[in-house]
């Protein structure tokens, strides 16, 4: 940045743990490690100099300096948001945003993730925070998933024993959000059309399904799944690069009459990099010449650990044209979603936060935005910020075209009232007032 004397800090998003065949398929955004290291060493040297010198200039022995009480340990996740980082480091979000701007990083809102473990450490150094530890968010996520069922069991025991002192109200379950990805002409759009027809058939007579970026499919088991309406991994990858966590489960589509193609590998690479659970759908099984077993062998050879080869990825044979296997696919996806144990607060007391799926400019309505919430609830009349624009919700509409007063997590919605058109993947959140939205 001109005038700051600092080099722009670039994130490194190279995914760890990918098979060699996938590593070259993701964009390498680079990493200015030297600049970050020099900044950290410089700040550390300055603090060390202050620690071992008194105001009168006499030196202080390391032994006497170590006798002073050490500051409490501050543990931060690598995906911590700007607001949470400011709170943990006892400062205001505006100061954190200023430091990030000086480092060459920009954030759209306080609910955006800082970006990486290196950035979190640099911000802590700039603020003079000591005894800070940055924990990899992926390991924290794995730990939370492993302990979620234990916590639920403990809550159930407390409630059964009438132990009101320790009882905790659990967040309600949240529907999983599913994305369909794969090679061109392998049946992604046809598969989505078949799923969407299930959604329309389950709706009220005369209902009109709106194209608002996502739709809900009810399952015979009594559950439901939310599907992103746009096929392809391009949008998925773009959202992931923006830090948007939209998809919970993915469908990797591969045609049974064709096999593994370049975009199949590329889509798989994106799914693995995002550490997303997924199911393989072997499409076009009704076409003459279809050979699902041959394609399964190609997928295993490409690094996909299918259950048939001792792995943990389910594969389902389907035909979107005849409907063969569609119910099995829905059940496989539901089982993957159940394993995640997804929950989210859905009350107005929780800050509503989600992601923009699509946005367009309409002559009669202005900016029309479709999206999904990850937590909280959004209502007509709320002040919202979406990326770099803001406004007040004038109208809410669901995937079935009905007017809504309020929407909750994983419920597709379309809203109007923003002053400009945001970009797909931009964060969207409710704020307390228009004044706060302007800031």
C-alpha cells in the first residue's frame, strides 16, 4: 500500500492433504511469508527490548523479568471473525479493520473471517497482545464434531434429572445445504431438475417455484435438504475463496456411460479442499452402454475413496430421467447430513448472518438478492449489510413464491431493499440500525 511502508499481505490458500493429482488444479494465491516474518520478528524484538530495560536505562536480568506474572493465554481460531478478534484482544473492530487494510487485506463486515492464522498473529502483534496462540480451525471443527454427540447426551441427562442449574438449551437442527458438481454434460442440470420437481410436487397446488438460487426437497423420512440451484464447481470455488461457508454436503456427478473426466477431478479437488462431506452420483444409468462398475474403478483410481473399495464415500446409481435411484440418493445425502449433526440458533436474539447466492438489478424492484442464512432470523424491516452495500428489507419471498415475514437458517429467501447489487458469495448480516449499516 502506498504511504504505509508495508507490503500487501497475501493469503495462502493451498489446500493441505490433497492427492498429487488434485494439487495443481486449485489456484495458488501465493504467500508473502517473508514480509509477515519480518513484521513479527521486528515487533517481537521491540517488546523484548522494552522488557529487559528500565526507565532509568539500567538493564534488568532475565531471571528478575521472568518473575513478573505472565499475561493470561489467549487462544484464537484461525478463522476468527473481525468482531470476535477485537473482543478477545480488548479493542474495537474498526482498529482491527484498519490494521488489516494496512496489511493489504480488506473485509466487508465485522462478521468476515480475518483470513488466515498468519493474519491473526500479525494483528495480535500490531496490537501488542502477548501470550497469543492461534489454533487451526480445521482441528477445532473436528474436535467439535467428535464432542457434539457427547454434549447432546449430557444435556439430555441433565434435563431428565431435572438439573436446571446445568441444563443448556440446545440450538435446533439446521437443514443441510447441498451443492451438485461434476463434468459438463454429465447430467447435473437434469439431476437438479428432477430434485426440483420433487420440491414442486410437494408444494401446494398452484404454487410457483421461483428461481432464487436454492430450493428445499422434503424427504419421505420426514427430514428435508436445501439444494443450491446453480450446478457446477465454478460458483462453489468462487464462494469458497471469498470465505463463504455455504455448502455442507456435495454431490459429485459422474456419468455411468462416460467416466472420470478433467472437470470431475477438478470438482473433486474443490470438494476435498473445502473438507466437505460428499456422495458420488453415477448418472445416466438408463443409457445404453452405461457401466457403473467400470466408472467406480476409474473413480477409485482417481483418488475417490468409495465404500465399494473400502473407503467412506457412498456411490449411488441414478437416472434423473426415469427416476431410478433418486430416493436412494436423497437418503444417502440425508445420512451424510445427519452425521454432521448440524444445528443453528434461529431466534431474533441471535445476529442473523448468511451468504448472498445470487443478485440482480430489476427495473421495478431495484436490487433483488437471494441467499441463505447460517444462523439467526431475518425479518421485513430489518437493516442489513451485504458485502459493500446496505439497506432495509422491504420484501421477503420464499422458494415457493410466497411472501414471508421472517426467514431462518437454511431457508432460501429473496429480498429487496438494498441500495446496490452485491456479489455472489458476499456475507449478509442483520445490524441494529441504519446508522450502523452505513458504517
